[in-house]
C-alpha cells in the first residue's frame, strides 16, 4: 500500500478540492485510512513532510539568494529557528563548517526586487546581531526543476 501511495504522489498531488479523497479513491481505502497511512509513514521516517512547493517566479518573487552566515556556534540553536521563521525565508538550516568555508547558517531569501532582498538581509543581520561574524549571498545562476520522491530508475 505504501508503494502505491508513493507512486501516486511522486509527481505531486493534483490540484483538486480534496487531494486526500483523490488518493483514497485510487488506493481503494477510506480517507481516514489514507491519512493514517501518511501519518504512519511520517512517524517511521519514510517521509519527512507533505508541503506545497510553490514556484516563486510565477508568484512574482523573481529575486532570491541563499544567504550564508558565520554565526557563533553557541547561539545558533537559538538564532536558527528565529531566522527560519521570517516570512521572507523559505528554508533555513545549519551546515558544518569546512576548511575555507566558515559559514554555518544558510537561509534562502525571496523577494520581488533586488532592493527587497537587501532589506531582508539587513533584517537578518540585525536579528543575528553580534553573534554574526561574516555573511555572503549566493545567487542562483539557473532555475532547477523541483521534484518530489522518485522510486526506481527512469531511463
């Protein structure tokens, strides 16, 4: 049953009024059983989350950048969630430092203009305060297609 569910959802859920009923109908089980299956798969770690993956460009957010921050390790547990909760940050995560790369906090920022992005970076800088030692912004050179889980080879 779990494999059928993955096969049905690997290209995303359809844009219908009730995607859970759509899944249940195809799995030939109730909506409650479908939701229970999803919850079980999540509890077992087979899936992390179910979320919308918007196309920021189609929504008018044509400027973006991965901001990278060198944040005091002793404060990152407090500051990471604060930065990640900002409405202009789509995802935020901690990464280990590497030789020649001292940044440990990454936050993807989206805006409608370059000026808006700079304003958001300034807001992050202010929130990080003295815990931030350095920063940069990495800008996308091309748009990559976002996809969900794919099972098996597709040749």
